[in-house]
């Protein structure tokens, strides 16, 4: 083997085995959602997000947003029941949950976001604003789709009416043609 081949094999072996190095020797890859936020005191795993645990704030809200997106109707209804209360954090959590419900719930979610977004911690506001904008985009697209369907139905109804009118005109034309042929036959026979 050439030196180049040896170096290539060595580099591949080093790259392939990096996960087996002790954690102290590995370079940090950035903040991990599984790392303890404050020297091992608590991990970020709140089922229902709140504003209390500042080091876990974003992690808990993102995890709740993903769970809301992935959850089914039954899970959403059960979680919605658990999110009672009128505090800003509960209302915003309901907004996140309702934003992934059916279209009827989107208006309520939008209203909750808009009413309480200002009460969220400043670190959380960009995420909530992004989710609100995404929800508003979905609402706008759903509205455009409904309008397009309505226009399509109106066009189909108009086309059906025009088709009936054309058929009626074609029938009258056939009748007039028959009358004209009858008149022409009489004139020829006279």
C-alpha cells in the first residue's frame, strides 16, 4: 500500500471511531437538548411548557410544539383539558396546541397568540411570533383555497347553465330546420 492509501485508511478509522471517544475528549457540538442546563440540576423535559425554567424555556416550548404537531385529536383534547387557566403561559400553550388542530381552532389559536405574545419572556417571543406567522400563513392559504373552490363551483354551475342553454338553442335550431325543410318540401310539391 502507498502512503496515501495508509493516510486515507487512518483518516477513515479516526472519523468512524469518534463516537467512541470519552465525552471529555470530544469537542462540544453546541447546546444539546439532553444536556443539563445548570450543572446537572434538572433536565429539560416538561410535559407542559411554562415560563419558570429559563434554561429550559426554548427546549420545552419547542418540544411541546412538536408534540402538538404530531399528536392526534385525542391527545390534543386531553392536553387542552390540562392546560386550563388564564395565565399567559397557559393561554400561549393552548395557542400552540390549537394551531395544530383543525381549521376551526386556528382562529382561536391566532387570537390567543396575539393577545398574550407580549407577556412571554423575550427569549421566547421570536419563536412564538414565528409560529403565529406560520399559522397566519396557513389560515391565509386555507382562505385562498376555499375562495378558489368557491370560484370553481361557480364556474362549473355557470358552465352547466350555459350547456343547458346551448342544448335548448340546438333543439330550437333543429325544430326551425325541420320547419324550414317542411316548407321547402311543400314549395317543391306545389
